[in-house]
C-alpha cells in the first residue's frame, strides 16, 4: 500500500487576486480524484491571517500566543473552504477540521483526504504539514505557495536573488535561519522549526508554485516538476 501524500497549501493560493478561488480548488479536486492513496492537506492562513493579526495588534494585543491563535483560526476557515469543495467534488474527505496531527493521522487511516489548518501557537502550517508527513511516513512533504522556487535570498528585497532547483535540508536551514518561532503572521519560504524537524527525521521537502496545477500534479505523482527539490543532507 502506498504511503499517504502530504501537501501544504499556502493561504495566498486562496486569495481571489491570486486565482479565482473556487475554480482553483475545483481544479485541485479534479487532480486529487486521479491520485492513488490518501492525502493530507494543510492549509495556511495567508493574508487573511496577517490582516486579522495586525488588526488585533492595532487594538493593543501583544501576546504572541494570542496572536497565533487568531492566525490559526484563519487557517481553519480556509481549510473548511477547501474541505467542502473537495467533498462536493466527490472525494472521500474526513468530516471536520482536525485540530492536531494525531487526529489527522487517524483520519487518513479511514479516508482518502484529510484537510486541516494550524494546530497550536508556535507551529506554523508548514511545520504542521512536515510533522504530519513524518507521522504518516510520507516520502516527501510538498509545499505549494505563490513562489516558484526557494531563492538564495529574499527576492522581495534582493533583485539578485537566484532560484534554486535542488538543494539539501542543511542548505535550506542556512537560508531560513535557526529553528525559532518568529512573530505571529510572519512569512518565510518554509518555517525554520519545520525545517529542523525535517532534518531530524530525514524527510525530503519540495517547494513549488501552487498556482500552476500541473506542477502540483507532477510533484504528487513523483514526476519531475518545476520547483525546488530539497533532499536529505
């Protein structure tokens, strides 16, 4: 029996300005209908989470755990949207949004698809996806976002940043930094705590542009894909 697949979907992919939301998720559903085995999907909060966190900060909230909880709520709303559309497409989706990795693992034992968001303060959805992949012994954790590759530096501030097609987990850790929790609502190509978990458990990763459904399909099928392959080492 094939091991489950794990796919992290950046919350940015659900924003209307990135793509027509329902059409994009429907395309994902059609793709998953053709996949063998089960798949765990972890959905990020994206701009909705960041906007809610900034609103709370503007009202004087500075407790990091409280701000994280606000972001987690946004991820679960996004996960509910994805889950409902996948169910409507005829996929066997676990009912409800698991609030922890253990529940998601149990869901994958009985259903083809489990969709979840964040779990608890200090754990980004990248981290959750990586930990889910570790628990279900996935061959690789796929992280789909609104960038095509991991870059040598932040392309938003460095025009000389170079895309990287292949790298090791250790090289990725050098880019994302030490495994510490950043500010609530922060944005990094991959959460550094999750990268450390991948290193500790020899879990390969991949980063790709989730706006291009063909790239997700190729990566899920184990085919060559446009993006960054991150191997153990």
